[in-house]
């Protein structure tokens, strides 16, 4: 299926505007998600085998997740399981609904298998997302794998009131997700990355965790795991400062990484034109840097803080690189665009083969082994 997608479907799809085909695909997947028979048929072609991971008190059927940004509005919530994913991170979502930046705002750098986006957290708002998720659950279409939600800051919210903005979203979405990711690393909301500063992030996490504590007590449940998503452009010193508050603010894990503002050198005129577009770069050019960040975080914490590795994963070799660098879970976005709907299945099969070849009994045994 991957060969057919790359050689026949992808060339046709890539004749259309990147955001337009993205939206069309989500609408199609939404229709599929409403019909169990169609989901089962899709799973028969694309479903991945079991490769379970226990993390954050949750069971993940396999370590490969859908990255935030693909399904901002939870349109296709039931379908990602059928496409072989072991979890899905929905959003990013903000407290206030917003249209995002003006189009065009998504571009392909095909020769480098990369995407550039400056979407700007376009989403219907936290309350609308909560209603959509409640509808999926009421319809009996809730997936068996964990669901995460990526939280961003509303563009109209000043930086000084960002903690309240994040806490508001967290409060209304708390019943609908298994874990949350605080996103302070998108390059497409003005000044957002300033919130990666230790003091600013500490205030946001304090506000979110206070809501987390109150809701857990009120619902007689455990607090929800709260992770932080970091930028690949941060210096190691800045990452180290974030880690300093991981204990006091009960950070459950780190998502490494978001998109990058950096651009690779190229003499290709077409790539130069694409790379001149403002926005975050994802895909192949991000692979090495995101792995470097994963490795640094794992070494510094000695594996005590779980890491979700994301950035430039296109095959099982890329996935294995992230795991042996220190990632316990993985996420895809751009690889799915370039490799097609059978990618998750292919990667999970490839990981199972590598574990068997090396005599590991579980994926957890391989995490960080490349750092020895």
C-alpha cells in the first residue's frame, strides 16, 4: 500500500494546496469514523499489531501516536486507531476559538520531505472541542487507545494572563482526555515561545496543576498526566531549566520536539523558495535535531522523565533511532503525509522485528540503549 500511495496517490494529492487536501482528508476520515464497518475495513488494511507500552498509568497498544496538529478539531477521533496508531494527541486547542493566520499557511518542500506551516492555532476553542469529544463518546465511537489533548495559548490573550488561559482550557477538557500536553513551543503564535522561560512556564503549570488537583479530588480520580512540548531551537541550557521544574510542577513527560524555525542549506531554487516562507519546519530535516534533544533529555534525567519523540520519523529505522536515544513513545505527522496511511503499521512491524533480533522482551528494554 505504501508503494501505491507514494507512486500514484501522493503525486495526485500534491497537485492540490496543502491545507486544502488536509481539510478534505479530515472530512473523509470523519465520515469513515461514524461507521464501524468502514473503520473495521480500514483497520484490516492499516491496523498495527500489538506492541504495548505502559506509561503515565496508561496502556498504549503500541508506541506510535498521532502528533498534534493533524486533527485539531477531533474530527476523526475514532479513525486513528484503525490507521494503526497506539494513541492520538488532538489539538492544539486554545481557550478562545480562532481562525489562525491568513492563508496560504502550509507549504511542502517535497525534495526534502518536509512541511512548513504557520497555521497559528486555528481551532474551534476548548468548549467546542469538549462538545465534539462528548458527542463521539455518546455515539459509542470512542477509541480503545489513550487520547491526549494539546493546549495552546489564545492569540488575543496577553502573556501575563497565559496561566488563566491554559487553565480554562484544561478545566473544560479534563473529562475528555487521558493526558494533556502544554504547548509553549509553537513558532506561529507571536511571542508564545517566551513562555518556555522557566518562570513563565512555572506559572502556567502551577495554574494547570491546581485545576488538575481540584478536579481529581472532586471526581475521585487520579490527576491527569501533564506533559510539556519543547522547541528544537532551544539551547540545552534552556531545556535544563525546564527540567528543574519538572519535579515541583509534576511534569509527567516531555514531548520533543515541535517544529523548527531553522532551515537546511540548499542550492535547489525550488527548496529555497519554499524555505523562505515563514513558519515551523517539520519532516526529514528535523530528524537529527529532535533526536539530539531526546538524547540530551534522557541523559540528563537518567531516563527518569518519559519522553515522546517526534520529528522526522518516516520508517522503522527513524523510530528505532528515537527509541534508543531515549524516547518511550513516538509521534507522526509529516511522515504520514509523505508515506501514506499504512505507515504506522509498517513502523510497528519494523520495531517488533528489531526487538526480536536483539532479544528484548519489551520496547521499554530498548529505550535509551543507544546512549550506553
